[in-house]
């Protein structure tokens, strides 16, 4: 009897042991919920004020970085240029670069000044500065598109003019006009010659100054033959002072406001000297 009970309990225990792990796994799978993935909403990110302020600060950083790199390259260009032409890489730790911003500053300066627009590359800094200030202060301090037009045309005009002037009157090897300016000057000289290129660049430079700054050219009008020339003392005319008329006196002294008029015009009487009249009568 005890043996039968023991066998029955053993079978019952085996059945429970086989069912429990499956049920437990099912319960655990159903209980574990997948975590929600946080999605980045680009629209909300673009509308966030902090995003544009951070971008403005980055633009200002680029402006100051380029400005310092370009100014430093003006003094260290011989050494930095020779190092870069000898096959210098950005990750070279043994580079003898004297630029204030290191190897990266030397490479950027060499790209924009030597292979680009020369000294006119400084105008790029103004574009980054204008965009950065507008984004940082969240208002239109300067017009970005107007500045972009001035910078684009100004770099082209200034690089060509500087390449022509310093190529004619200077023996310096510094790329004042850059590769772009030297290429355009050589092309213009072949077509117009030296004198024609100088005349064209003068007109273009003056036109650019007028377009950007709009200076005022004031020229005095030439006087005709019949017009009298004023003397030195008569150049400044006195401003006439309005005197009180008899109508004003009547309006001040009488309540009726009587006035003397003749054909719609007010009579102006000179003051009367009563003392002289009395002496003549006596």
C-alpha cells in the first residue's frame, strides 16, 4: 500500500515539474515588456531656441578661428608653405609648423590664401561672423544674403586687383591675390593687355565701392555770367525776424480784436515818436 502511494506521488511530482518551467517561461515572456525607443523629433529640435544659439556660437568660433589662422599665416607663410609642400600630413607630430593654430590652421590658410583668393580670404570671416551673431541673438542684426553677395563679389574683385597690383610693382613671393587672382589676371592680360587690364580693374573697383558704400559726390553748381557773386560778408544772409503788426497790438490790448486791412493785406505801421510831435506843436 505504501509502495502504491509512493509511486502515485512520484508521478504527480513529475507532471508538475514538466509543466511548471513552461508556464514560468510563458509568464516571464508576457511580463517583460520591450522598452520604448526614444525617437528624435527633428521638428522640435529645429524649433528649439537653444539649437540655433549653439549653431551661432559654432559659427562665431569658425570666424575667429579663420581670422587668427589667416593673420598668423601672413607672418609664417614661408615656413608653413614649405612644410606643406614637402608632404606634411595633419597627424604628423614632428611637423615644424609655426602657425598659431597648428597644423590645421596652416592647412586651412594654405588652401584659402595660396590656392584660393589670397588676402581677400579674410572676407570669409565676416560671413561666418554675421551668421553667428544673427543666430546667437535670435534677430536680424545684419542681412546675411546681402553680406553673402558682398563677400562673394568682393573676394573676386579684391583678389584680382591685388594680384595685378602686387604682380606689377612688387617682387614679393607672397600670394596676395592667390591662385584665383593670378589666373584671372593672366587671362585678362592676354586679351586686353596690361593697360586695358588696369583700366578695366579700375572701373570694376570703383563700381564695387559705389555699390557697397554709395559715397556722395557733391560738386558746387557753376554760376552763370549774369549771376552776381556774393561777397564774403554777404554769403550768410540774416534770417528775418517777424515784427508785431498793428493787428497783433489790437488783439492784445482790446477784446474786440480790431484789425486794419487793405485789400486783404495787413498794414504795418512804423512806431510814432510822440515826444517829437509834442515839441513841434509847442
